[in-house]
């Protein structure tokens, strides 16, 4: 029996602990926060999106540049495998209309309780309020020594192997604060800077628009960026825009802002109607009708009408054809992404060239990484959780293989 430390009590760490404790190893999960799975529980507040039911090849493509490295990992733990795993914890699942997969309970807490009970039954243990402070130096090649700040004071623990599953840099109040970056860099591990992913963006609204429409959804629109075209809804905020439609384009928009210092999301406010039809409807209102009434009679609700007013000229509003073109292609200029602390997830992390095929750090034999610590990103829709569990499972199996 080997002694293995799992540092980080999120989904990736818990999955690694499950795999290794099931194999008969002595496993301890160390979590800095008072409880484990805080980000998982937060995700469950809006209905825990476990994975996506689309074909596996489509799911793989959601991971962009990291797809090739993640393919064997996700091939070994597919979306269908995720559903079987949840069922084994007593959580049956269903597929929503968008293809997203949820537990029937729509909550994370029953799954987490069953998961921790399984881990305990397999002999695994969890120590909370144990914050990792880095490695404790050379130990003669007999294992990995790690330092912790604990309620009883500083402690050094020695392990046969360690899995780091400390998360990225989003939602730091839930535990993912990226404090580990300088400790790994000091050991020669390449880490790419963290950037916000699945995030909102700032827009320079007029004060009138921001004060009147902050919090309002903009429904049934199509959005286009370098990331493609998608349909859905976004939400106006006091500082800009957020919501699932924005998140779907956030990587492309963020990259454009970094590259060109400018980016825009092109909105089709009436995706089911041709511009010629909209122009005719606008013309029917008559020249004496107010701008708001013309847009209302053409089928635009108040928030869409206000968006058109916000980003159109006086001359453009007077010409039905020009106005119809603006409704079909409203350029929403973005200033910057919202801070990473507000982002749903993060891009960046441990570089792929810093790990081997089993996710062991080449600079630190016996130390493996999993979850959002690695440099990958994906849209919302269950892909984030699927990859976290899949990499945790893969790292756990990698440790078992490495230990012989």
C-alpha cells in the first residue's frame, strides 16, 4: 500500500482519490477551505450540468487547441461514462433540450454526499483547512515532501506520490486562487498566465442605457464572432454584457482584444426575419411615428430597440433599409473582459509540454496534475466538469501505473 496525497478537494482531486483508494492505496485529500467541492456546489445552484450528450467527436472539438492532448483522457471517460458514474452514486440523469446532461435532482449536494461516502468506504480520508505551501525540499529520492498550514500549525507530510488538483484562477473565494503558480515555477515547471474564460465583457454604455436596462435579458438573438455564430440570449449588465451567448464567444473575443486591442460581437436582433421584411415593416409605421414606435411595430422589444438606438446614428435611424441592416448586424463594441475573479473558468495553467502522457510533471517525478490547473479551456455546457473528472481519473491511473 502506497501513501498518496491529493492536494485539492474539487472534482478532479476527488476523482483521483476515488480511483487510487479503490486500487487499495492509502489516500488523503488535503483541502484549504473548510469544506470540499465548493465550486461544484456553486455550479449546482443553477442545476448541475454534468456533461453533454452530443457525439463524442463533437465534444472533443470543444476543447480547441488542447484537444489532441485531451483526446486519450476523454476517450477513457466520455460523456456517457460520466452518466454511468453518476448513476453509480445514485444520481440518475436526463438530457435537456439543449443536449446538456443534468442529475434528476438538479442539485450537486446529493451527488457530493454519495461521492464522499464512497471515498470513505474505500478507506480514503479528507483533511480540510490544510493549505498547501509548496514542497519541502529534497528527501533523498524516497518520495515527495509537501508543506501545509493546518489548524494545528505548519506540518510536513511525505508521500510516495502527489496529485495536485488546485484549480485555476476563477472564483478565488471558492478556493481556486492560483497561489501555487510561483511554487511550481520555482521548480522549473512552465506555467502559462491565467486569463478569464466563459466571462462577461465591458461595454461603454451611455448612462441612460445602463441605468434603465442593467439586468435585462436580450432574448432570441444570434451572435457572430471569429468563434462562429450561435443563437441564444445574453444579459445587459451595468458594465457590459454576460450570459451563455457571450460565454460561447468569450475565447475568440478575449483573444481579439489581446491581439488587436479591439473586438466586437455582431448581433442579429431578429434572426428569423430577412432585412427586406424588416425594412418594409419599419416603413409601414409612417414617417411621423416615433423611433420607438417604428421599432415596436417592426417587432423589437424595448431592450433591443434601446440597443439599436445606442449604436446607430440619427441619419441611420431615418432610413428603413439602413435601420433594417443595423438590426440584422448590430456591432456591439467590447472594451475588455471582466476580471478573472468573476469568470466561470480560466484559460492558462501548467503547460502541456511540462507533463508527460500520464500528467506527471517532468520536472518533478512523482508529482501529477489534474483539472483546471492544466492549460485547457472549454465552453459551458458540461465540458468543464467532464474534463476535470476525466483528468483526475487519468492522473489517478497514472500514479497507480507509475508506482508499479
